[in-house]
C-alpha cells in the first residue's frame, strides 16, 4: 500500500512538474473590434468569445507597427522594428529563391528559447519572415505559405515537407488541420504550436469577391452596421475600390468566422488529446485594422502619410489556461506586442534573452489574477519615418523630418477626430511627449536599423 501511494505521489508530482504547452494563434489584419467579445454585434465568433469567457482578455493591447512582417518579428523576439530591422512587409525575393534568408537569424526568438527548454515547436500558417522553404527559429514541423500576401483562400500554393504544392481546399482549414496533427503527434511531450492564420485578411482583389467558406451564405445579405459609413479620409491611398462596400464588409466578416471555426477545432483537439488543462492558448493578431471608422479602411501603410490611428494598432489579446487563469477576466492596462514574449516566457518559467535588451515588460502577474502594480500605461509605435507615443491620456504622432504631426486627447477624443497639434495650451504637453518618444528610441534603437538617424531596413521602405 505504501508503495502504491508512493507511486501515486510520484505520478502526481511528475504531472505537476510537466512544462506547460503553448498554442499561439495569430491572425492576419484583424482589429479587436471585429470580435464578439470586444463588442461586435454582427460577426459571429463564438469560439474566440468562449476563450475570453474562460480566460483573460486585454482590452487595450496595441501593436508596435501596422504591417505583418514587422509585427510578427516583434511577437517572436520582443524587439521593435528599430532593433530587429524589419520595418515593413518583406519582399517575396527574401522568402524564396537565391536571395532568401531568415531575417531573425541573429536573434534568439521564442521558438528557440522553448526548443532549448525541451519543447517541440511547430509552425502551421503564415511565416513572412524570410527563407520560407526551410524550418528555422526552433521549429521542426513547418507547413507554411511561399509568400506574405493572400490572393485568395482556395487553390493556393503552400509549402509542406520542404515542397511546394497547391492546396485545393480552404487554406484556413489547412492550417487548423495541420495544427491538430501537431497536437496529436506531440501530446506526450512539451510543445509549442505557432498557428499563424493568413485570415481574415482584408486586402486586394479578394475583398471585391464573395467568400466561399461555410459562412458566406449567412453574411450574403447582412448590412453589418458595426462597419461605420463615413466619407473617405483624404489620406486614404490604397483600398479605395472596396472602401465602404457591402462586398468588402461581408468578405471580412465571413473570413473572421472562418478563423473562429479553426479556434473551436483547436480547443476541441486539446481536450480530446488530454492536454487542455496543461496548455496556455493565446489569441491575437499581427496588427489592427480599420473598416470605415473615420473614413479609413485598412492599416497604416494604406495611407499617405503613414497612419497611426488607434484602431490600426488595437489587436485582440486573449489568454486561456483552464484551472490556472481565472475565467471572465479583463485587463485594462496599455500593453504592446513587444510585451508579449517577456510575459509568456515568464508565465512558462523560461528566461528572456538578455541581448538585445527588449523594451518589453512582463504582465504575467495579470494572467495569474494579480494586480499590475506600478504599470506604466505608455506604449510606442513606429512605421519607418512615422513614430508615436500613446499614454493614458495623450497620443503624439511624429513624422520625420517635417511632419505632419498629430496630438490627440484620447480621453476626451478617443476616436481621434480633433488634432490638437499646434493648438494654444498644448505646447508643454507636446514637448514632453516628444522628449519621451526620443528617449525611448535613443535607448532601444540599433543604429543600423534606426531610420530616423540614417539607418536602413531589411525590407523595402514603404515611405515615399
């Protein structure tokens, strides 16, 4: 009997000591406002809403850049574009062919940290960080796209087992299916699944075409009033052909619901394979997205000058870990995607790489139901020659070298309708914000990649 109890105690101790798995679900071009749990009444996202109901939802999470390659690099390294050097979306020649290379090669990324800790790491979905044909950054399982943009979701080229092939089905379903296979194959060991959907997406010709997924019929006649109708903003440069169109609104809604289906299947697979209670699941997007608010459609690079509106930055950020993260929690702290890696690694009990020093902060106490004492509600943003600082009350946008500049009172004017830059009585506020902005980049930017001071970029510069 003593032996039985001893063996039982050993088994329980071993189970308790088993490292927590990580499933990081990252979508493409999805503002938080498109989800039911963030207040959208039109778009059906029951599984993502369930994640929020069973975990913690960050209400003010912002990306540090409005474009996919830089933000994905930031999520995986904890570094800002002026540190990792990826300032804009990556040129296709760096993803396949003789010039292809891994833009994160000199850094220790999330996958490498977890691989070194004994995790098996797998990617299913969009990479868009270079050398797409070859697994890298700690990943050994690798099913991805050969490019960064999305032309359509059916009959698309994919990379699997080091080979190019055409996937005739819905690629959103493919990424889910490969993610489930990875969970099944690695349920008995610590694993990190990076499930990087290239949906919902919201760019190019596909936005003028009806969806083909299982949700297309439902949305075909819906007015979708959560997408504001407003006159086109004078800075709008791209996306004009589907700005304020029913086709664009319905396509976006259908693809959001398609991703939500995948989230539901992943959650079901974790439970079916007995790893649900030992897996941290995170849901987020690479950057925010605007669907008519202030007459804007798209992200920062779709405007001239480059945009820095709050909704181009605001991303969903939801954490779920049954039995460990309390249900139905919210956190209102201002956090950035550069805070993601330090926080996740702290939660998993793993060290953050020491060099280069990340500007990221650790909010893992919030995941454990504790208050974030002395948290500084200040975050920073950059898109090449455009930089911004967002504090609890103010946002200041600076464009190098000669503007235009923007200053908003985010408490009195959360929709950023009234630019107070140059208005009487704001000089001291503007000067203080500009000083903080410069101090941040002086501390963290690598001179090699500091565009404001003559540095370059690993990507072709978007700013004209």
